[in-house]
C-alpha cells in the first residue's frame, strides 16, 4: 500500500497535471495507478519515489515484464514516470531524473490478419452472380484481392484510372503519391464484364465517374463496402474476425508465400517505408512454420 507522504506527492502531481493540461479523468487515473504501483514496489524494497535511481526504474520495468506486462504497457508506464520526475525536477524536489537514460520499449506491432487462400476463394465465390449487385461485389472483391488496394482506394477508383488494355490501375495513395498496380487476367476479365454489362444498369452514362456504384448510381462509401464484405464472409462461412484491410493483408501475405520480393510488395501496397511492409514477412514465416509442423515427419 502506498505510504501517506508518497500518496500525497502523487496526488499533488495528478492535480498539477489537471491544472496545467486539463487531462481527462481516465488519463489522470492511469498516471495515478502507474505511480502508485511504482511507489508500492519501491516501498517493498525500502526505497521512496524521490530517492529512486535509474536501477530502480529498470528493476521495476523488468519486474512487470516478468509478470506479463506488454511492451505497450511498459512504454506507457515509463512515460508516466518520466513526466512525474520532470515535474519533481521543476519543483526542486529531485536533482536528477532517474528515467533520463532509460529507453522506452518499442510497442508490440500487431500482426495483420490474413485469410488462407481457400478462405479467399470461398469469399470470392460468395456473391450471387445472377444479380447486378452480386456481380458488382464479385468484381470489387476480385480487384481488391488482385491489387491489394486499400478499401478507400477501391471505392474511390474512377473510370479514368483504369486501363484495361494495359491491365493496370493508377492509384493516388497516401501523401498524394501515384502508383501503377497490375490487375491480373482474372480481375481484368471481371472488370470488362462489369463495365460492359452491369454498371450501365446501375449508373446511366455521365451520372458518376466512379467505377463501382450503388443502385442509386453513385459511388460507394467505404462503410457500405465493408458491410458487403462482412455479409459475404458470413455467407462463405468464414468465422474469423475481419477488418476492412483483410484482403489487402491476404494479398501481401500470399505474394510473399509464393516467393515475391519484399520490395515489389512494398511498391504494390504503396508503402513509403520498407519497414511497414516487413511486418508481412512475420505473417508469411509463421504460416511456413505451421505448415512445416503439420506436414514434416519431424515437425
């Protein structure tokens, strides 16, 4: 339990935060909890907040990690301690900040969820091709999986961005950067059929320049297509959680599984930094390890 002087010092710091920055109560409660936990650990080791040194900070971080704390949680804790001790320095209560030479752990980077190739095939087959909306949705899914576009890029696709003769789409991504993305034969076939026989019935000529349109002849929203993806995933019997980027993640993962170069995948996805793309190598590696364990006689 936090001793009275320590509790008073923590309360004064939290009050100062509220006065200076007007932080939300949940945020203030997180600071209070972090500092109370550190103070209690210090007290158990015969130490106090104002007398703590770098070794104490490192020791407490290691203690928490040993009890299951995530990197993200540890990074937040260190941020709380750093702000507390800088405040104490300004108040003249301590001469040195014990967190000064302690590096924050890099937060865990969640691996993107990707469907198996069989699940993707089931999802592609789910729309009812006897209806205009079903053919439109099938075409959108085929293009999305063939190109790895962001959903926002797909629904924002205009007619003048599609070159079926060359089999590419011209995309303006984040930061206004343009990239040419190949469609592949299957997606080209679906687009040709959709533009010739389905889209004219949904959007009379000249009403919209969007490639994919609603029954009102207008461009689709990201939310509307995300709803359609979830609907078709249920129809296909896909149980796992999906995100709007699931097919984009599947596109990248399946390319790497089949031997694509990481820098090529980076260009196709429109990532400015290769490190953003490298997360997919972890997904591909995990898949290969699972296949090895399942099929190798000594797996």
